[in-house]
């Protein structure tokens, strides 16, 4: 037909998948299996266009908006027509600007063309960054094949949509992205196997048919014709990728990113707490032990039990509900970690040394240090134990990482209640309000009222100062990392400037409770 090209372009620009149908009548004596394909597929008669609509699932757009607002780069890698891919990218909030498609001119040169077929622009690899900030770049597989290795890497770092690509080109694109960033690849087909294996994090989608809960199911429907329970068949993509999500939603990428960041923060938090406790215990078992300070069995058992419970409950903390724009600290030797450790150690050692010297003023002149003798309750032992217990409690309170990668301690109710009980018992022991508790822990009474309140204020000062200093340093570090993330986003043209749906925050909150909530996918591979 005369309007064939314009009709096809109009349909693909609308986001439809278009297949051309043609036929040819062969003589009855000819066996199609014995004829070359080139001889059969010629002189065909046009029969029409088959137009397919691939509806976008509801959660796809909201997931991509969350990724873009947290300054993640979202890329589409698909085998669809470039115009179809560009329209789908617009529908799922991957782009708000003008699309430029890299095509081949009549002279065989690569040039950028807009979807409105305006005057083309010559392709220059040095201008990709500038061009990508003002436009959304779409690279077809045929144009990728004509690029040099250096140009291929530069295009992979700047383009948003890759269309009409082969499975081998998908893998090459992911490998090129790996050179400058970390990649998360989400795919559901055999043609995604290479890319899923090459990505740093590969997630395969396992599409299954879900029966509504309200629909009645008979025993025959539940077990199928074979009489065996229905099983989910794993495809090549799920075997090749390290992660498999039972569903067809790219929302699983949010779960992986949030949980991964929370895990990293939990590990660093454990390192900081164990480092502080180890240094304090080393000081107590070296310098203080040589001075005759010992801990009783009841004291050691109580402190060790509460510390172990807190370590176990810290690991149950949940990730934040929203992705943060900042990148988490990935090294123990980062300046925020080392600075907060140095400040907390200075506070703990100063207060412990002052309390130790304060208790020694009431030591009898006939006191003799017996390193091999049995434990005997005394004032120095009581002061050191109370201060050490307060320092162990403050190490958890001061170093717990909440915003922006983990939920606050109030969301971890068992940990919060345990810490409240732990701190309450320490304050009771320091204030001597319940003498029975002190006697149970082999703690001797204070010599006078002034001394008791000095020790009580030391306990409060140790916990308050260490928590305030740690939180202040953490807030400064989060703000600086946020500013660095914004500068990086401006340089790379990242971020989302569109409108936010009213119910998007509520949907994100429900996602943390239902990690397998249903969602959507454009039907092709995603890489962010």
C-alpha cells in the first residue's frame, strides 16, 4: 500500500508491536522443505499488519520513578522496534524529553534522528554526554554493530534505550556498563541469559498464573490432569541468574537494592560495636586487672547475656521503605566510621579513667593487689562494672544506623524494648534505688550521697555524649553524601523531575510488608 511506511511508523510510535503478514502460493508439486528459504520468501503478497498491544503493568512506572528519584540510571534493552521502545519508555516514566534515534544515512554514516523526522545530526562520540542531558538516546542494534569498541563503551554509558538488539548485544551492553558502574539486570527470557550472568546482580522473573483467592478450586484443578501438585517450571533465565523473583514485576529490583544497602549498613554497624567493645574490654582486662579490678560471675553473665541479645536483635532490623539518593559507606576506614569511633573511644576512656580514679580515693591503705585471688566485691569493681555496662549499652544506641538506609530503632520493637530494659537496669544500679538488684550483682553501696550521684552523672554523661557525637557525625556524613549524589546526578543527567503519584508513598510502604506484591514489566529486559 502507498501509506505502508506512514501507517507502520504511526503504530510503532503509539507503542504497538507491528508484524507484517504476507503469503505466497506454491505449486502443488513443490515440497517447501526442499526449497531454499530465499526462493520461498520472495514475491510475497501483502496480507495486512498484525498489531499487538503490550499493556504496562501498574507498578512498573512507580518502580522506575523510585529508581530515578534515588539517582539510579534506568536502561531498557529490548528486541522491539526503536519507535515502539521509545513510546514504552515514555509510558513507564523512563524519559520526559525528546528522543534521538541513531540511524544509518543513505551514505552509510551514523546520524541522530528524532521521532518527528527533523533534520539529522551527525554522530560524534565526544558529544554524547552533552546530548544525553538534553535528549533521551535510543540505539538500535544495527547501529551498535557499526561502532568501534571505544564508541560502544561511550554509548552504553549515555543511552537510555537499546532496541532491536540480539542476545549477544545485550550481554555486550551490560559488560560495557560494568566498566563504570554496578549493574542490576532484570530479565525473563532465554535471550537474557548472557546479560543476566554478566551483570553484577541478575534477577530473573518467573511468570506464573495466579488463581484469584475468591475463585473456587477443586482437587482436580489444584493437582492438574496428572494427579500431582502443580510445580513452577524454571526456565534458562532463572537457572543462569543468582536471583529469581516469583512474579512478573521489576519491583523486585527495589527489594534487592534496599536489602543490600541495609545489609551493608548492618555489617559496618556490627564492626563498630565489636571494635568499641573489644577495646574497652581490653582496657578492663589489662590495666584495670593489674590494679586488682575483677568482675564477678554474676556481673559477667548478666552483661554478656544482654550484649548477646542486643547483637542478635540488631540483625533483625528492616531496610528503609524508600531508596535513598545517597550511597552507603562501603569501608570501615571511611572518615565517618573512623571519626565516630575515635570520638566515642575518647569519651569512654576518659569517663572510665575518671571513675576508676574517683573510686580509688576510697580504697583502703592496706589494700593489696592479688591477681590470683578470688573475686571480692569492692567499690572500684562496682564503679568499673556500672560504667562498662553503660558503655556497652551506648555502643548499640550510638552506632545503630537508621535513616536513610534502615528503619529506625522504634521499628525494631524487640531491640528497642531490650535496650530500654538494659539502660533502665544500669540506671537503677547506679542510683542504688533497688538495693536488692545491686546485691544480686555483687555491687557494694556508695560511701556517701555525693559519690553516688557523681557515678550516676558519669553514666548519664557517657551515654548522652557518645550518642550525640555519633549522631552529629552521622548527620554530617549523610548530608555530604547527599550533596555528592546531587552533583553526580547533575553531571550524568540523572534524576526524575516529573510528578509524583499521590498514592505512590503508600504503595512503597505496602511493598516492605509484601515483598512479592504483584507488579508490572514492559515485557523486555531492564538494567539499572
